C-alpha cells in the first residue's frame, strides 16, 4: 500500500514538473515574457531619447531665432541680404583618378 502511494506521488510530481517546465504558463513562457519585456524596455528607452531630442528641438524652434535661421539656411538654402553664397564641390573619386594618371 505504501509502495502504491509513493508511486502515485512520484507520478503526480512528474506531471507537475512537466506542467511547470513545458505547460502553458510554465517556465518557457516566463523566459519568453522576460525576453520580450527586456526588448520592450530597450525600445522604450530609445524612443524616450528620441522624444527628448525632438522636444528640445521644438523648444529651440519656439524660443530661438538661431535655430530657425539655421534650418532656413541648411534645408531651404536661404541667404541673408548682402551675403554671398559659396559652394565648394569636391571632385568625385573618378575625377581624382583621371587627373592622377595624366601626370
């Protein structure tokens, strides 16, 4: 009788162990969720930094004329009255080869 009780308890223990390690809500799911949580925290950190940078840029655009002027110059190519715009064009690598072979 004691032997049957021990055997039943052993089978029950094995069933519980299998459920713990492989069943729904088991350790495999816990590890998967921990990995997803770490990935989500990293994504949140990256997005928080981006939001802070955008917020700083918005604040700068609201309060500073220098930022507006810089944007107008770099993105729109605007020049102040009385200024002269100079554009320096670097030769392409193919042009550099051609001039190097002729000497």
